C-alpha cells in the first residue's frame, strides 16, 4: 500500500484572482480619488499679504478624506498627494507644485487624515441623549486634535524655510488660521463614513 506524501499545492483559479484584482483596483481608485479631492478642495484658497501660508480648505479636505475613506486609505491618499506636489505637479493652492515654504503643512495632512479616520466610525445616534452628546464631543475632539497635528510639521518647516524666529513663525503660520481650522474641524466631524467604506 503506497501513500502519497507530497503536499497538496493550491493553485489560484481565475475565479479567485478576479475578486482580488477588483479589490486592488477599488482600493487604488479610492486612494487616487482621495488625493484628487485634496487637490481640488485645496484650490479654494485666500492668500494673505502678511504670510507665505495661504488660507485654504486643504486641512478640511485631509480631514474629510481621512474621515470618509478611513485611516489607512486617507494616509495613502495624502502620501500620493504630497508625492505629486513634491514632484512639481500642480496640485497645491493656485495650481502650483513643488516643495514650498508651506510644504510642512502638506506633510501634516498625513497624521491628520490618520487620526480623522478614527473619528468617523464613532456612531452618532439620532436621539438627543447623553450618549449622543458624548459621541459628538469625542468626534469633534478627535477632529480638533487631527487638525492640530497639521501644525507640528507645518511650523517646523516654515521656521526652517524662512529662518524667522519662533514667535514670528507662530504669528505667520498658526495665529491667523486657528478660527478657520476650528470651523473646519467641526464641519469634518459631521461627515459620515459610508458603510461600504468601513
């Protein structure tokens, strides 16, 4: 009596490869779409005469992409956007590109999207109870923290690029944007994550 001791080799069939290929294409499309959304929404900009950092909706876009797509896809979308900008693609405000004095804020979009992706899975019930109030407060708090993360690399980069003192750097790169970023954080906290993207 002979026995076959060779291990069985599993071969992927076409029917198994197709769903994997579809998933890869879908993920790539979502990430590319997220990067495009950041580029397009970031074009809503208002240059300020006293600072090289414009007011844009870029932070809102990064928070929104992270919140809607989730942490992993949001971070990947920001990485794609930042790489395109660094290579000179016209994806920054004013259809510009390159590594500018405000490029540190673009780098800050990554951790912001990562944390924003943790905020939107928090369920907001339609009722007005204490649980809903806590959920809203937690979502808003996470979005505010995510928005604040943009400033860490943004201010360090601005300080190094301009050679300004830290006090001047803060007045150029933080103070004029606080109120706007508070509003952006509140708006991003209201975005739902579609069930299909969870």
